[in-house]
C-alpha cells in the first residue's frame, strides 16, 4: 500500500522547501517512478518537517483548495494513461494541480486493503473520492455516505446496487458507465464470428470484481444461443493465468474471452498474451492496449475518453452540484481492434466483414 499526495497549492511559482516533495509525488502518480513513490504517509509527513502536522488534504482545505482522493491499485504505473486522461479533462475545465486543485492518491497492493485506504481518504476529509470502477466504488461506498464519489468506467452501477438508476443515481455516487452485461455478449459474438470452429470457450473472470458475476450470467445465455460451451476460469491474480492454461488445454478449450478487470491494466496482461500465442489460442480481450501489445482482438468502450469526461462530474460537484442530481452517462465511443499479425501467428483468417467493421486493424 502506498500513499502519494499530489502537488501542494502554491502561487504558480515552482514549489520549494517542504512542499517540493509533494510535487514529485504528483509526477510519480502518472507512472514516473521516483523515490517518493515508496514513501509512506508517516515518512511523507516527516519529510515535511514541522511545516504540516495534519493531512495535506486538511491543509489544503484551510486555504480553500479542493482535494480529490483517488482510490486505485498497484502498480500505479498501470494507471498512467488513465490518470493523464483525467488530468487532461480537468485542465480543459481550468484546473491546475498545485494551484486550484489537489489529488491525493491511495494505492492498494491487494483488494483487501481497499476498505482501509478508502476510510483513510474519508478521515483526510477530501472533497470528493474518485473510484474508477466497481472494485473501488464498493469500499468507497462503505466508507462514506456523504462525500461525493465519482466513477469513470463502472460496468454495471445499477446491477450491483451502487446507484438507484442511471437517470436518478440517488445517494452520493455518480459518474460514467458501460454495461458489461451487454459488452461481453457482443465480445462473445465477435469472437465466435472470428473463430466459428471454436465450440468450447474459456472465460477468464475475476471474483473480486463485483460486475463480473452478472456478466457471467449474460455470457452464458448468449453461449446457449450460439451453441457453444463455456469453461469459467476464475482469476484473482496475474499469476492465476499461468496456472489456468494447462487445465484449459486439457479440456479442449479452443478460444478465450478475457473479461475486463483491474488486474489486466497496463503490462499485467503481457504474460497471458504470450500464453495465448504460445498455445495458439485466439482470445478476445477487454482493453485496446492488450491488442496493441499482441492480443488478437478487443471490443470495448474508449476508456480514456471516459476518464477525461469524468472531469465534468468532478467540476460540477466541486461547484456545488449533488451527485444524486447528476445522471450517470453511458460510454458513447466503442471500438473494435484487430491484430492481423497475431491472427497470422495463430493461423487464423479474420472474416472480411469483421475487418470492415473494425475501428483499428494492426498489421
């Protein structure tokens, strides 16, 4: 678990003295590794010397600077593109970190640390908690019923009970969503269209992701219509992918559907991508970056667009709007990405109709 505070407020001049380290923390949160990445809260306070004797969020609030608490999971570097998209959205709305906004990051090394880190953000009296999706919204929801919570790509906020409805969220939670129960069905259909000979499909899912259970029900119903059988493969850690492949092969699974999950962010999927190539298993992934890294295909919303747009919710709430009055918006940009180089390595011919429909084809 790590705690990194973003830049402390200042007058526009470079930070010096005790708050210089805080600026370093802001940079490292976007994936640049510095010694400050490994500094825990008590060590950070020590670095400040006697300048600050209470949480940086409280210090900022004394000066009227709003503080966003960001709840995430390690490795922080996996969030780099997403955090930069959020920052871009905030900059477009006039926010400058260290001048009129602070972001305080909490990074969990394991899912079971999230409730404690969420409570710590609440105790720090942040003005708003940014919890990207269901994995982080749930501990934030349990930690507070009053501090606003904004999500960027929640897969099923109504289905898991985090909001009352898209039009009227109720409570203190709102943001942008994608309907995973619909997405996984379309992913399965596209995968089946690309690999019609595959009759047994393995489905990697994460039991610690609240939206995966309803998504599993939806994909099973779709499989019946398509006439294919599914093999569920629960995976809680990246290491589980390596352990699962031998049993998958022994059961004659001939293609894979990998549900989008936080454990797949960034480079975490690289080993699974390598295994699919080694064992010639066509796979549908949950993020475009995985296809760019060598995976076969992906159909998913534009996650970076969702993070950028979530800044609008943050802006409205910081200006006085209540989450319950801000309807949840759906993802508006969906992309199909195909990797023809990978298809050739797998000995697979992608049907022309899919090539026409693809938003991006990697040669």
